C-alpha cells in the first residue's frame, strides 16, 4: 500500500537509509542522522513536497520524496526526487510504482520538472530513471568523496508537464493532500 509518510515512520525510514549512509554511495551523507532527525525531515518536507511510503503488513519497505532543487523562487517549478527501497523488497516493481506515484503527485502540485541525481555508475538507478522517462542532463565529475574514492554524479531530468507562461503557483503538498485529486491518485496507485 502506498500512503503519505508520517512521523511514526521515522525509525523504519532510518533503517532503510542506514546501509546507503554507512556502506553505499546512493547518498553522500556520511553520518547517520538518527531517527529523530529523520522524523524532522519527513515533517518539514511534507509541508511543501510529497513524502510517500510503500507499506506491507504494517512494515515500511520503501520511501520516496521530492525536495527543493534550489533556493531561488525562480526554481519553484522544479524539484529533486529521491527513493530508497529496503534490500528485501528490491526487484519487485515497488520502486517504479512508488516513484510513479510521487511524480504524479508532483504534477498535481504544478511542478514542471523532476530531477534525479545519481552517483555513477549507479546502473540500477539509471535504468529505473530512464524507464520512468528521465533523460540524462549532465555529469558533475569527481563531485563527492566517500568510501575512500571520488565519485561522479549524473543528473537526469523529466519534464512532468509543459510550463505555463505565466506559471500558476505550485500547490504545497500540505494543501494538495486534502484534495479530491490526491485522493483519486492514491486510490489508483493502490488498486
């Protein structure tokens, strides 16, 4: 089942994230943030962007969220996306379904562009993004140092919808989640 994350998911989300911090390069975070910090991240992001989870039998197995791409107001219509899946839940189509729901929510908000940032070579992430319609937009060479190595970072971009001129305001997720459009999207995602 796909649903909106809540504060009580912080420990499960932290557990899914931990291997990427300690042993992976999916994130360049090098210190575990702790469940309380993850709780704050969830609550803070949910004000403006979607943070959703995949739950089975009461257990969170994956999460995906959008976040601000850059601080300037001119970037309001573009957002960075992230997804993490528990090792036991990979290769089951969960990532594509959860990520697809995230992208659809962003469309409902009025966000025009999604950006995926991938530590290279990151072949499974590259494949998933390209399957979802993302296209390569550039590489930042040797941009992150982790696990005793320098890593390149690739940027993938997806146009979610044609930009309007002038644009409508982006609907904060805290507002969107109360609409019939969000309820219908969630119902379709879970059917």
